[in-house]
């Protein structure tokens, strides 16, 4: 998202400050005087509701609201609230079946920074949107080691995972190391829990508007990793010790999991992640 794009020939790009790409697509249909089919209108409608959190997210614009009304009419959807509710519940059920690898990598974006005299590196930011954040939070002891392994595999400096409750419109942030904790504290000042591996983000729910702009501002202001913070797991363990990726042959969904040489006991995991 922050990398340079190089093309052989000039390309047409339509970028608008709206809440969903599908709003732009719907708008393009109308400006070209073409009526989308019922199925296409339904897909675009669901995409807008997902991207804007049922038009309640902070990135929602009047154009999104207008396009939802138009597409709902074409798709013959009488109850938009019911559609959004069923859609969010279905998404949450699917998330419950994902492995830690799937949750950490499913909706993850990388952002590059090169601040003169300051931070230089890539920061990964993953998001899990669900109607039941408790189910995801119960898997912290799976998610933290997976975040560390992902950092090492992708060779990124820091990795965050935000768990967003799309009903209550509240979030918490998983912090897999001391660098993440230090930066998040300077950015969001949220209350820490779970041995300082979880930060309450309050009503912040949007990576595009609430999370990345704040991180970018703090980094651009000269933030550096403090010298006195301890080394994290990613600096003290080899990737092979964290396990390798493989498809679970017993999983009906074909989930990719991380196979460790010797599965650690619960107490071992707690010791590793708090070190």
C-alpha cells in the first residue's frame, strides 16, 4: 500500500475519499448509464456494508449511503439492517474456523517508513473484524507466537493485530513484542492487559483512519525504539523454533497451521510470550 507502483504504460486510476471501493464501482456503473444486474448489485451492496461497518464506520461518506440505497433497490433488498446482521454473523462464524496463521495473515497490510534520522522499516498491521471478539481473544496464546513467526518470515520491523468488534464498534490491539508495546503506548495511550500483550483502543475501529495515520504521525515526529526496552521473542528465537507452515490434513477447511517440532505446554507459551 505504501510501495512504489511501476507500469510500462500510463494507467487509469480512480481514487476517491469514500468508504468503499465498491461505492466507486457502483458510481461508475451509473455514470456510464449502465444498470448492474441484481446479482452484481447485491455483491456491491454487501461489500459496501462490510467496508463501512454497516455505514457506521468513521470512513463512511454520503456517497456510500446513497449507493447503498440505490443498490438495495436494484438488488431488491428490503431490510438492509437484516442483511448486514446476517453478513456479519456469517463472517464471524468463518473466522472461528481459521487457524492462527489465517487470522494473522488474512487481512494484513504492510506500510514502509523511512524517516530521516528516525525509524526506518516496514510495519505490518492486521485486522480481524468480528461480532464476537471474545472468541478471538480466547486464542491470544496462539496468536502472539504466530505474529512473531510472521514478523520473522516477512522480515518486517513490527506487527500489530487489531481485533474489532463490529457490533459494539470497539477494538483492542495485540502487541507481540516490546517494540510494538512502546510504539502503541506513544500512539494510543490505551490501557494494557493480559501481561501487557493487549491494549484497549476504545472506539477506534478503522485501520485507514484511526490506526495508521496515528502511527505515521508518531513515527514522522521522530519516534525511535528506546534503547532500554528488552529484546523480544523475534530477536531471541530462530524461525525454525517457532515452527513451519503446513496444511492440516485433518481440517475440513484445509487450514494452514504452524507445526512446531515439540508442541509447547501452556506454561511454556506464557513464559515465551512474556519474555
